[in-house]
């Protein structure tokens, strides 16, 4: 998506926060058009799209929800689909093509004009999770031998056909990125000064095309930039990632973390087909059963003890639950940390210690309360002590495990959130049951 | 924070993604300076800050982590603290003051110059979670009777002392917001045309000061704006929320959802003092014990059954766990939905149905697998059937409850995420234990 200085000009149809609605809704915003389209059946969508002009159609389709968009693009005549893609910025076109089935994709691809096809196919080479996979390629590159006045004139000339750029990128004759200037930098400079000379003293921040897109988001968010240039390994300028893309990356990352943590699909929404969600979640639920079987086996070992003292069966879920909750608190804080800050090994493992300390202290307090409560209820000091001790130990383990699991997954090169909550529960359940029932078997009989 | 067309000019010190680092690091970025400061002891910080010029000090302090910043600001001499606040944009100054203890705040406040004090104290009136609480007040308002050429000249004149604005806000003589123009709109217009006439046909989007800040974030993200104007109930222009603030709002919202869901503090990070985290989490852990006591009581009712058939104690956690996991998947998808889209009651309750369907189907599949597994292991058809049935029922309940809890909390006017995972577990545990042990008691004896 390309948001270069778009002016707020449309209104979401029925929004409480919006106070002032002009009478005319002729020029609807693409995001609103997309919403309207999604409410229609596929047949109606097709009819509707064919009546729109290509520009509007391409903007609306860009904003549509993925599953709806794929269905629509697959049904459009190839010729028209190609026209729509050509009207988009190449990175949006590549994103859409990437999602389509191979045969649909090549069918549409053949209809693209050669130049567009080449550009899109270049973009398709990049890993979608990398800077290259999310960058915009329509940027303003200025030769470093130009002077400030010429640069300003060039920007003014381009105003007719394109937005005013956030930044002008200064390159040498081989398109090596030499520096970045804002319009303000240019306006404040002596008109005859060469761009090259304006760049003195500048510390340039840019990312290679294979940098992780979430890393790009962190940099833009950390430094409050509007865009960040993307270069190849020879420092040649390839494109930029803009702040509106970063918002999408951050939102998608937050959904991914929260959902994959419990084994839901990373990109599921309430608009995804329910069968898609079913497919995404089922494998993790099956893994969860197998994991639960481990803790069930632990309990199974103590069936003799339980048969003699059935209250243990009532109390054991408290231990497991409490340690699980403690661990999830650590897990949540740690996953958010990894999402927002660049990974720093030393700091991260230091944070595990911090979580251990919190778990220990919370374990003491909660353990004591449970001890007193259980003593008052059962008048069985031994049982209350076993319960408190097991709770305390399992809460410390939960806290440390909750904080470590994402780090271990990260060190293994995997997604730090994926199924982390499921692994955590297996651990806190089995260890909690074992400690509690084990201590009970040894002390209470 | 104010990010109007900042130019990337500095480099994070040791970053892998950054390829090209200029030799000089003299002009460090405030975010990096803040990191450096946070590594020092409070005494060292104080020493360091006093040696910086006020401009640098104020930028670095703005970027510091909250707890560190509060400690530092409280220890600085009031005179110097006031100077630092005056060098910030008023909204940042207000944010920082808000966090300080009352006595420190009034001590510093007395040292502010009258005009700054008035502006900051106005900002302090706004709810920090509202548009007014996050807006910037340093904006360019142009009178509607100005013509395009005059407007451009004015912007050029201001370039010396301030950044080029994202948008120019057109107001009437009473500062009522009439419309928004981009620099491009101005450059493309006939120079003699009055701004008033350029606004024809425009649909303006703005928010009242009391709109929820997350709603502002959703609007900016949806329409790819760089800023959104904030007005009072008479449509008078008060300020704007910019895209860099929106990134912070989105990140903070994602942390808040993920962490408060399991009862950790909404604004905890690995940098928060561990005692702060302890205080934030303990009440929810205690609530969790009380909730677990409910499900323990359910098991307690069936102690007789368990004493006769202790394998039930081993299997019951599988039922609870599985339903809990199913519910958490629904919960995660629903909380993300509420975070990303404006709340639509009909759509949301429709999504609950969708989750119920997924839970039903997953329950059938997992139930069948568990039935077969348990049959193979125990050769007890009755037990396997009871287990499968309880699992299936509890998974449906988990899915529906997981999807409903955030909606119910929302309808009650509360945070949809807060402790939702804890409530969910109580429900899936108690109902799971009751269904499983109840069916077992009726059928197997």
C-alpha cells in the first residue's frame, strides 16, 4: 500500500467517532468500498467490479480481505484481472498474485504487459516476510550530482502524476544509495549546493532486502520514520518500506503471536472461512491431546494413592492451573518483548531470572494463602503443607518455563510464539501433578 | 512524539540489519541515547543529563522507558526539569508529568513558564486513553480566506523553524475545522484560488477529543492517513494524532490485550521493576485460585466415584485442557478482531456462531480419536464413550465461551481482554469435570 501524503477525504459510512459528514459519498474510500464488496456474493462482486473503472477496482481489491480477494481474482477474466493488477503499485500486485493458485496466477501473469510482468516477477522473488517482500518500488531517486534547486524543480514537476514523496533518495550513477533528504532539507539548502554535499555528516539507516520485515517495523517505529530505504548487498537502492505498511506488519505480527501461541492460525480472522480455521487449529489440538496424555500418565502412576484419598483429585487441578496461569503471564510479557524490541540474548535471559523472582514471590504468597485456607477447611496440616509446597514449586517452574519457551524457540530459529502456551501447559501440568501427588504419596501415607 | 518528516540520520549502534554505518556517531538518535541512559545508574543518569544541552536531554527523556524516566525526572532539580519539559512538544510534556507523583508534579509545574504551563495543564484535562490525550497541538491552521499561493508561502516561511506539516488544516475565523489539504493539493491548485473553494466536494474525517485512542488508531490504519485532526464538540480544531503515535498506540494495545488476558499488568515490560509486576499479577493469581476452587469443588462432589475408579482422575485433566485450549483459540481470534476492527455487534455475535461451528467440528474429530485411543488402551467402551462425549461437549462450550467472554466484557463496558483467559479456564474446567465425572458416575457404575 502506498500512502504518500493522502488527504483525508472520505468518511466511513456509519461511524460514531466521525462528526462531520459531507452530504456526498460519491468518492468513497477504497477501504469502505472493499467492505461493501465483501458483503456481496461472489457473482454480485464480479458484476459490480466490471462496472467500476479500473483504478477504483484495483484500489478496492487491494483493501479486500484475503480469502474474499482470492476468490474474486480467480473468477475475473484474466484480461481484466491483469488490467487491475497493472493499475496497482507493483508490490500490491505481487502480494495479490502470490496468494493465488498457481494456474490462476500464470493465467493472469501471461496477460500482463512485459514491463509490469518483469517488475512484479522480480518482486515475487523476495521472501514475503522480508524487507524485499513488503517494499514499494515506486520511489524518487535523485542523482547526487544534482543541486538542491534542480531537485526541488524535479519534485514539483512530478507533483502532477504522483504524490509528494516522504523522502528523496540520493544515489550515485550506479544507483548506490548515498543518503536520504527530506523536502525540508532541500528547501533549507542553498539552491546551488550539490546533493552530494548536503549528505556530509549524515548517518544513513537502511536495511538489506533480506532483513526480517518485523525488524524493519521495529526500526521505523523506534526512530519515528515515515519510510526506510531497502538496498541490495551492494548497497544499491531497491525500494522503501513505508509507515503504513509498518502498521499492517505490526498488526499482523500481534495477531500472529496471540493466535499461534494457542495453536490458532496466524492469519485467521473472524472473516476467514470456518473450514480454514478448522484446518489450522486441528493439528495443534491433536498435539494438545497427546501432551495432555503425558500429564494423564503422571496421574495414572498415582492411581493407588488417589483411590485411597480422593480429595487429591480435587486439589491437583488447582496446582496445575495456578502454575499454568503464572507461566502464561511470563509468556505474554516475553512474547511482547520479542515483538517490540530487537532480540538481545543477554537481556532476554536476564528477563527469565526476573520472571523466576516474580514466580517465587507470588508462589510464596499464594502458597501461604492456600495453606491457610486448606488447613481451615480440612484440618489436615500434612495435606495443606504438601499442597502449598507443590504449588510454590510449580509456580516457580511455570514462571521460568513461560519466560524460557519463547527464547528457546527463538534460539532454535523458530517462531517464539508458536504453540508456546500448549508446551507450557504440558510442563506445568505434568510437573504439578507429579510434585503434588508424589509428595502426597510419600508424606501422607 | 512528533515525527513530521524526520530524516533518517542516525544509526542504532550495533545492529545487524544496518549495513552502512557512517564513521561518526556524534549525532545519536534520541531513542539510542535513551537506551544508553537506561543502562546507567540513577546517579550517573543525573550527571549525564546535566551535561547535555536541554534539547538533547528532552528528546532522550521522551524516549526513555516509563519507570526509569519517572525516577530520573523526580530527582532532577525542578528548574532543570521544567526547562526540559518546555523543550518538548506539549503533549509529550503532559504525558511525562501525568506519570509523576503529585508533589513532584506540582513542584516542577510551578517552574514552568506561564504559557507552557497553561497549554500543558489544558492537555492534562484530557483522558489519556482518548484522542485528546494523545494529540499534538503544534499544527498548522490556515484561514480559509487565504489563497493557495499565500498558503504555500506561509508554509515555506515556517520551514526554518519547524518541519513541513503532513497536512494543512483549513479553519474559519473561529477556528472551526473546514477541511484538510495536503501540500500536493496546494501545489496543484491555481494560486489565486481561495482555500475555502478548494474544499468543495471534500469529505472530512476527524474525531472528537473524547474518541477512544484505539479508535483513532483504527481510522488512521484503515485509511492510511499520516494524521487525523481532533476537534471539540463545536468542531473547533484542537490538534492532530499522527501516525507515529498510532504505532505506539497499536503496540501498547497489543501488549495490553495479550498481558491482561492472563492477568499480567497491561503496561509491564521486562524492564519494569519486578515488584511492580508482582503487584500487578498477584490479585489475578488469587482470583485464579478462587476460581480453581470452584472446579475443585466440582471434583470434590465426585470423590466417591473417583475412589472407585481412579483412572477418572487421570483422564479428567485431558478434558479440561482440551476444552481450555479450544476456547483460547477462539478467545485469541476474537480479541484480535476487537483490536483491529471497529466493534460491530451483529458481526461479532455472528463470529461466536462461527467459533461454535469450529468447536463442534474439532470436538467431533478429536473426540473420535480419543475414543479410539482409549478403547485400544483400556478396552472399556463405556469409559471411552463417556470421555469422548464429555470432550466433545466441553470443546463446544469452550469455543463458544472463548468467543463470547470478550464480547460480554465489551458489552459491559469493560476491557474485553482483562482476565478473559482466567474466566474461560474456570468455565471449561468446571463444566469439563462435571460432564465427565457426572456421565461416568451415571453410566459406569
